[in-house]
């Protein structure tokens, strides 16, 4: 079981303040979690494959390649107003 000093050190590292009752509670709770981890370490996993995903799905992403957007004059022709090759809009400030 973890000592009170260890719980206080953990709470200090986590930057949380614990009351005396909380220290005792976490002393039991964290010790129970660590005991369970030790129990899991005893499980025989020799010969088992490492599995990182059980669904078999993978991320699919396209290559990050620049493509030409078309003729600038044709695109600017769709704007209601242009000036010096840019869209002209009303001032907002």
C-alpha cells in the first residue's frame, strides 16, 4: 500500500490539494489500481501477437499535392466587382 507521503507527493506533482480524508481514500484507491496492474503483469502473453487495433481499419489520406485552380481571369469574371486582379468588397470597418 502506498504511504501517505507518497500520495501527498503525487498530489503535489499533479498540482492538486487533498484533504486528510482524500489522502486516505486515494491511498486505498491508487494502491488497488497498482495491485491490479501487478496482477495483469502475471498474465501469460507469450506467443500472442501484438494488436494495436481490433477493427483492422486504417486511416486513409490523400497525398498533399498542389493542383492548379484554373484560369484566374475566368474565376474573376464571376465576381460582381474586381480591382487590380482582386475581389472588391465593401469596407467592413
